[in-house]
């Protein structure tokens, strides 16, 4: 994903992308956010594990489960998942460019 100077960037950061941490709300909001702001880009950072709560159904991840709900409603060139552990340098890089961090 390319982020241009005039793009608005929203970042979601969590240790794990799971319902307890609100990832379902963020993913379900993506179609609305991207429709409302034509220059909006979204970066979501976090692991595919479960820190709290129950594992995702059928051996999938929560990220995969909720993305299936909205996959046909969003432009994949306008959002990016960075799955895995989050380092301090990654957070600093995103924070320096982000208009809103969730």
C-alpha cells in the first residue's frame, strides 16, 4: 500500500487481532470509513493469536473470520495488515504519520 502526502491514515494497533480488543468493530467499520473518506488508508497491526477470550471458530483466525464479512465491500489497496509482533520502531513509524490511532 502506498501512502501519499494527502492521504489520511488511520492505524489500529493491538497485541492480537481478536474480539476482546475490538478488532471486529474496526473491521466491520472499514467499508463505512473507506466510503466516507476517499483519501483514507488504514493500517492494522497485531498478531493472529488470542490473548483473551476464545479462539476463532473452525481453526481460522479472528482477522480472517471478520474480513470474510466485508471482503466484497472494501478496496484492498486502501488497507494493510501487519500481522505479527509489534516492535517499538513500527509503532513510531506509524504514529508519525497517523491522523488517528485506535
